[in-house]
């Protein structure tokens, strides 16, 4: 779904991650954010920007920001992450880890979905089993890979149709103890599994979902601080209206009456509405306004580090980009890009050139991973590598980068394309798609015939989240179908080790492999740049760039 250098933020997240690894996913629910216990004005509707979800709103089949932003407001998981990335209990009463392979979850009693059904352990077990089962082909099914009963068998490489990825029935690793307690047995140690449980793939589902999942995705029934405001609330490609769920009894109680998420075609339109007082808070500033938005908004401007990584991906299935030839061409393309120039001239310093595949706000980040010199701008080396690739198979055609026009990517794609063209002497250009959904459809069904912009907004504050879901063999967000057994073994070893230092060592070695293969070309880390109107107060942007909507109030209240 679902990204700058701040050493202190990384240190804080490391301490929290270590606490979770020690055995408890979070502290008590009474010490949540400022929204805890708030009720606010039921008529105070907060408006914000968003994008049309790629798919129906099913938690296990949503791995992009537009849908994730909605799901995170209408559902409550076992934990959530506060503004600093600290895990806090939500539905969970407690989560204990006997060892890195066995967890026990006890949930709070008396919590309900908005249709009145009580939230029990079974709602989590059934939802996770649905997400994991291969026949359901859920985009976030990969997140259940570590649970006993999930099968990840690549089979015979010569017979890919024999591959098995996903549970063939209910996972044996999920066992209900009583109505409010269940256990999780993993098929291998995963030291950060408790920390992952705030991600939307792990949300519970009511019984009604399993009666007609397709219909449920159009009008989901959640258990979070907000709920969808009736059958007509989701106006596709226009907006979705959420209202406060007064039955939600957790630490994220809304201090306002609801949330309207408007689906803007361009960032320019959203920013114009912010300046005109037509929208309350936005989490993206158009590229053309980056040099001036701080002056225009004053203390209502937001520019802060977040766990967002930007890149473009070149599918292993594209001509000229497999094997040794593909490796040489990827390295040449990377070294043809002047990241420093682009982040300064186009993004006015609101981006930082990437030094790895993760994020500086995450514990264990390093700017000195061996092999990262492939990110340096080196035109002569780039030409040399491209010529080596041509000796294997001469280049033909045009290099294109697909992107969504509604995301404010035109300027940087043009700049990157021009640098590639000028350095390597080939035709290069952007390939615009009208919407994010249009682009993701092509990527997901593998009908894309070009490189494509990519990136990652962290699901939870851990290094593994930037590596496993994107580059592991068969992973749900592995857009380029990258597969390297050495990389798979290293991230598996890292996540299995309860020693944080040993984990980081393995993840660093895994990134060395990525720098050789470059399944994606790292570009830069993004600050969250946004702003809010004079009509609202108590606006805080979280560690992952998303505003804490439940805390926002109308000015003067």
C-alpha cells in the first residue's frame, strides 16, 4: 500500500521494536493518543484528499494507499501505531510471545462491529484464513506466509504451474482457546510478527462478510472509529463519506463527527481547494508548489520525515531485462540518474536521494550498504555498463516509465527520462496513465510492457517490511516478479533471529544482493508534505505520512 533522514526517529522506533520482540506488542490501551476518549461535534465533518481505491474494500486485498486510508479508519486491529510509530493496543487486551514462533492473543470483551455483532477471536481467525487461502488470491496473502499451514513451495522451476503459494484450507497455526483468546503458531521464527499486527491485512471481519465478500467490499462493516455513511456513501471516483462510530470503544475515539475523503484527479486541484477552504487537510503538495507552500501556508504547512521510499520497477519479464544483460542494464540506468539534482530542483529539498531500499526513519537503516555506489551519478560508468549489455544483445526500442498522472509524477519522470536519454543515448520517456487504479491494474495482471513507478509506504515500522513484501519470491507486492534464493534465505534468516543486531546484519547482506540485481531502481525518500486549513485544529501527521484524522477538530471547538 500501503518516506528523510532523522536519526532520533530511527532510534525511537528501534527501542519500540525491541520491546515488541521481547514479548509484548504494545502497552495498555489507556495511554493512546490525544484522541482517546474524545467525542467531539457530530456535525463536524473533516474533509481530506484521497484516491479511488484500486479494489473493493476488503482488508486482505488492499495494498495501496487509497484503499488503505479508508480501511484504517473503519476497522480496528489488534494494535495500531501512534504518531511516532509506537504500537498501542486497540482490540487486543494483550499479546504475549512465548518465543519467536508462538504468540497468544487475548482481545477485549464487549467490542462490536457496526452491525452489532460482537468481535471475538473467531472473527480474526476466519478473516486471516480467508486472506491466506490460495483460492481467494488476496493481494496481501503474503502477510500470512509465516503462519503454520501456509504453503510456499516454489516447486520445480521448469513447471511453474505446480507452484503452491497459500493455504489450501484453514491454517493449523491459528487456534481458538476461547471466545476472546487465540494462539498463533508460526512455521518459522518471525521476531517482528507481533509488530506487524497493526497492518490492515490482520483486521477482523464480521460474519456478514463471508455471506457475499464481493458485496461486502462495496459496503464494508467495520469495528473502527468511523463507519461508512450508508449505501450511497461511496461515490466512485468522487469521494467516500465516513461518520463517527459512537460504539467504538478504543483509544482512537474520534474528536470529530466524520471524515469525507475526496478523490482528486490532481494534486493541484486538492491544493487549490485547501487554499480556498474547501478541504481541511491534504497529505500531498503538487511539485510546482513545493518551493512556495511553506510561505503560503505558514504554520499550517507540514514538511516532515516519513517512512516512504520511491523507486521505479523494471519487470524481470520484460525484453532485455533478464539475466546478465538485465542486470547490466539496470545498473547502467541507475547510474545515469542524478538524484541530487532532481531532489533539489524539482522537489525543493523535500526528498532525499536514496542510499538503500528502506527508510531512514526505520531502525537499522544505513547509508553505507556495500554495493550502494550503484546509486551514484556516474555517466561514464553507466555508458560502459550499457555497452556491455549491448554486447550480449543489442538494445532496440524506447525505454519508458509508466506512471499515474493523478499523482504529481510528471516532472520527475520527465527529468529521469531526459537524464537516461542524454547519458545513454537512447530514446526514453514517461508513459502516463490517467489514474493510479489504471496503472496498478496493468501492473497486477502483468500486461505492463514498460518500467513503472513504484514505492512503498510502510505497513509497520520494521526493516523487513521494506524487503520481504516487495522482493521475496512470490511476495504480494513483488511487481517485477523478482526471485533470488540468496536474498530469500537472508531475509528469512534475519526475521528468524530474535537478536536485533543479527537481524540488521542479515538484512544488510540481503540488500547487497538487491544492489547487484536492482529489481527496483531506488530514487529517493519522501518527506510528507501537506497542510491544513484555518478551519481545523489538532492536526498531526504520523510516522507513515498519514494524518491522525481522529484527533482533528474544527477550529474553535
